[in-house]
């Protein structure tokens, strides 16, 4: 019975409902910044190498510091509920202790005290590229309660709390993408650890029959690691807010740094950035950068409609110069939507080509792009160049298809890919930038771009 009592005591120290012990992670070798404010700093470096620090100050809603987030959330869960006079943490702890004692065949005679400080110390370190570890230290916690057994039923426990949070940050961010709870910042882990435990009881019988009770209870409590759960900050909501703010920042930096006409090499820039984080004594720095510029517009492009009674009847085509400007990694054929916008030829695998695959298109090695409009009426089309950093487009032209596409199939014996295939399929596999055009795979063996 005494052994059961000891084990129950050690597990009662969790300040939230314990759902299972977790392994203790290895300590980081990197030094942690103590008394860390955790200010969010947004910095940008352009392809010209010029640095633009502290951009968060220009935002109408600058992000809150991590120090403020942790302190505010912790204060809210340690503040007394006006209706009961008990804080949420102490209320959860009292419930858990009572349930554990009941399961062991005891009852709680009284809940004497629960003291959890309302403040803590936030520490931070960069433990790996793109990974930051946060420690929120709360020393000096204590509880006391009476067990409905023995002549001297009081049990006292004191301990320190540490909330450990690990965040990971992606190496890129695209302001045009929809932010999520895990893009680009994701929550890797969030646990509560206990340390410096001191458990004691004035019960004479317990201390006489098991003199090592207090030592064993202390060791068990010091090894306890539990999920953060409802005890601390709502980290999922905070991470999603951070991701929303980072995407907005990418959009705003793009708009400020790449206004059309400010420089020749910024025309057509997208909202894609490389992303890295650093930790200094006061800040968590999100460093956005662009190492390249958008490509020049395609050159030497002519537009036409393949003749009727051909495998490409109903298509519109563009043939461009075999040698395109440096930096072009893909060409795509686009169609006007009639309202000032442009769209791809949905479902066509032959309206996009990547650099290195153009020689399969024509005998002269010129890139040929084809698409099937939804109508045989005149359509306005254009060819655009793409790379990781943006796109630019050649002047458009109006083309009239030779008629609707054939109802089904092509000439007997038409190949699976190549100029005579129907529907047209290029004989290669290609990949392009992360946002503008989908990756497409042809039915035959790929050629390296």
C-alpha cells in the first residue's frame, strides 16, 4: 500500500491532464539567449545584395513578440477565476490529484494550497538550420493537500516548470500561396518538463516504513515530461497567425521592392522568397531574400493555327526562337480570358516547355507550343517566359483556329508522343518553378532538361 501511495504522489504533480510520458530530448549545445524578448524582425535582401532590415515597423499590424505571447498566455492560465477564486492550472491540478488518489483507494481530505507564479523567463536558441527552440521557465511552484488516511495526512510538493517548444521554418515562402498552420512555420513539439522537485510528508508511518520515499518521489517527478495540452499558450492559433503575417509580409515586400518600372530586372517579379531564421539577444529574425531576377520576355515568337484535317486541327500554336534569353527555364502558351486576364490551356500537356527540351519540337530546334481553345472563334494568345523569380510575356496576337478539334482519336498509327501524336504529347518530362505552372509528365521516357 505504501508503494502505491508513493507512485501516485509522483504522478500527481502535472499541472494539466497527463496523457502520457514522453522521452526527454537531448539538450542543445548552442547557448540559449536568456531573458529573451522574442521580437519578430523581418529583413529583406534583394538580388542586388542590398539589405533592408526592420521591415515589420512599416506594417499596420506588426507581429507580437514571442515574449509577449508567452507572458500573456501564461498570466491568463495562472490568474484566479472570478467565479471560483482558483486559477485554471490549479483547478486542473486539484481535479487530477483527486482522481489519482481515488484510483489508488484513497480520498482527498482537503486541497490546502496551490501556488504557480504568473511570470516566467523565455529563452531561445537556434538548434539547427531553420529550427528554433524556446524554453519558458517558471520556478517556485508548490502544492499541498491532505489525504483522507493516516494521522498526519499532509503532503507538500515544490518544483520548477519548463515549457519547451520547438518550431521549424521552411527554407522558402511564396506570398501567392495560401498560408496554413504549417506553412512556413510549423510546430514540431510542445511539452512541459519538471525539475528541482521536493516532495515531503509529515506522516510518521510512511517515513518510518519507507525512508527513501521522498527521494524516489523527487526523482520520478524530475523525469516527468507531459504534453503541453491546455495548460499553456494556444500555439496552433499563434502559429497560424504567424504564417498569415509572414505571407502578408512577402506580398508587401514584393509590392514595395518590385514595382514595375523601378528597374528593368524587376518587371514581372513574383512573391517567391528564400527564407532563413536567426536568433540574436532580442529578436527572432525572419530573413527573406531573392538571389535572382525574372527572365526577359520570350523572343522570336510567331503565332498560327494548324490546318484543318491535321492531327492538330483546332489548336493554336506558337513557335519561338531556338535561343531564348539567359535565365529562361520555361515557356508557356497562354490565352486571354477576354476580361484583361490570362490563363493556361487547361488539360494540355503541350502548352509548356522547359529549357533543354525544345529540340524535340521542330527540325530547327525551335520551341513549339500548342493549345486547344474552348472555341473555334478568334482568340488572343501569347507566350510567357518563367523562372523561379517571376515571368515576362511577349506581345500577344490574335489567332483563329482552323476549326473544332477532331471528335476523337488521330490518324491510324499515330505515335504516343511527338509532333504527330494526337492529342499532342511531348516526349520528355520537365519540372519548373514552384508556383506558376504545374509539373507534367509525358508517356514516354524522359529527356533531361
